[in-house]
């Protein structure tokens, strides 16, 4: 088969690693060897430098001529464009435009009789432009830069500015507003959001103060650091190299952007820390917290005092009730003792009366003693009086004894009747509960459909099967008849 040539094209990192890297390494070895020989011969290393190294040296940025950074014409290097247009750095685009038109009318070559052809002015450049014509060119180029917002910001970023921040001792020793207001004003020029809030005065509303610090803590800066770029993208020979250069430049810019961000944050933190309005607000908030804490502590103390008074009052009442109860029990005990003494005397009195005036048997005498023990003092006194006043003491004492025995028998019968009634009610209650439980277990009456399903379930789940009645109950429930396993 005939051999066909294959066309190779750049393919990113793989192409570079396979085809370009060996060539570059060979060149570098050759150049190092040449440099070594040149050093031995007393020659300069730069003279022995190969074309590849020289190319990379040219690609590395030097000075201000950089891709992405602002490129000034040689005759504008070192010239203050704002002073050239006779405007301030804070002038608006409309003011710059108006001033440019004014200067253009003043310095236009037609106003000076043809510019370079004027015999009174010697040419200042090789191109034959006079100083006045060159001034007009500078004014035009300055206006081109300052009228474009992006290029103006790049130019402003190259100007020398005061980025210093006073330390805490300087702010404390001087007037807070006088020393920090100019610092914030200098840095306000970098803000993409306009207008920038001012620091205000001691009488500024606290809401505006917080808004001011929120703005500076979230400051959005347009400050451009492309002046610090390391590589010129226009020197890239292919796309991958251009991208690599751009990444390197972005890394450099990121360092300066982070430093700028930290500087502004440090300024805002210093100002917020020493701001007398913020301090006054914090002190007021702390005072309010202390007042609230004291109020809660006082309220808690009042509640505890009220609770303690309630407990003490309750304890006092309990002590009084216990004392009254103990006093009552003591009086009742003393009265009981007195009544016992009285009853004892009355029993002895009745016993003497019966023994002296009555002729009764020993059994009757024991019954009289039982009756005396059962009667109270008043009843004993009345009994003694009746027996002593009776003409026939035997008949009187027997009548009293009989009456007492009848009353005692009636009381015993009543007690027995009450016990039987209580027992009967308890039995009725137990029977009712038993019947209710039985009725609940039995459930409602079985209808014909239920009985038919029950017969089917009995055939489906024969005897001896585990959990038979539970399965039968589930079968009935699945067919719309809710029955429990006991039913």
C-alpha cells in the first residue's frame, strides 16, 4: 500500500507534550550549552541567549505596556490628564465633555494659522507637529480616555492615591469625624454604587449610621489592578498560551483585590469600633438589658416573696388549727375525765342505793352494772333520782333494767338490719356487674346471616387448628359482622 502523509495540527496539552516539548527542551539544552561556553569565553549571557528565551522575555510584561492595562501614548506618559483638561478627578462625564469642547476650540490648529506650517513654531516631533499641535493631540487623547468609563477607571487606578488608614490611637486622640471623614471620602471614589453614604455627624440618625456601615462592609469596588499584570496577552502565540497568561494575570490581580478588600474592611471595623454613636447605642442597649434584667429579678423576687407569704400564711393557719384542735381535744379529754368521774360516782351512788333498798339476785346486779356502764352521766343521774324517789325500789330498778334491755335489744336488731341491708345492696351490685359482663361477653343476638357465616367458618377452620376462634372472628369481621373471640 502507498504510504499516506498525515497532517498534524495543534491539539492542546497533548500536542505540546508530544511534539513541541522535546523540541523546546532540545533548544534549551543547546542554549544553556551556548551560555556556558559564552561565560567561559567572557561573553555576555544575554548575547548567548537563544530565540526562545528572548521570546519569553519579551512576553513577560515590563513597565506599563500591558494587555488589559491602560496603554498611554508616549507623549502622555507622566502627564496628568485631569490637569491637561483642566478638570478635577471628581468631575462628571458631562463636565469633562463640556471642558473638552472649550479647550478644543481654544487649541485647534485652525486657530493658530495651520499648525506645523506656522513659521513661528518649530516642529517638536519628527512628524512635524508643533508644540501647540501636540497639545491639541494630547487633549484629544486625554478626552478619549476620560470619556470612556472603563479606560477612565483604569487610568484612575494608576494614579497615586493615599490608601493610608489612621490607627486607633490617632482616632482616639483626635476628633472622630474630622479624622475619618476624609479617609472615607478618598475611598468612596472606588465605589460602583453611587451615591456613597457619608459618615455624618453626632446627630445623624442611628438607622443611617447602620446603613453607612452596611455599605462599607459590603463595599463593591471598581478599582482596577491590571497595571500589575505580569504578561501581555497580545504576545501569546496560540490560544492555550493566551489562556495561561490570563490565568497568571488573574492570580496577580486577585492578590491585590484581596488586599484592597481587607484594607476597606479594616477601615470600616476601626470606624465602627470607635464610632461614638455606635458606642452610645451599645451603652443604651446594655442599660436596657440591665434594666430588663433588674426588672425580671425584681419580678422574680416579688413572686418568691408572695409565694413565701402564702406558705407562711398557710403554715400559720395550720398551726392555729392544730393548736385549736389540740386545745379542743384537751378540753374534751378533761371533760371526758370529769364525766367519767361523775359517772363513776353516780354508779357507786346507784350501787349503794340498790344494795341498801333492793333485794335482787346476783344476775340482776350484774345486769344493773352493765346498764350503768352503758349509760351516760346524765342518764345515770336521772336513774339514781328515780330509784331513790321510788317507794318500791325493787320494782323500780327491775323496770329500769327491763326498759334498758328492751332498748338494747332494739338497737342490736337495728344494727343487724342495717348490716343485712348493706350486704344485700352489695350482692345486688355484684350480680348486676356480673350480668353486665356476661351480656357484654355474649354480645348481641346472632342473626341468620351470621349463623350461616359461622357455619362456613367452622368448616373452613376445623378443630385443632391454632388460633381457630380468632380466625373465625376475623372471617366474620371481614364479612361485615363484628364479633370478638369470646363471643
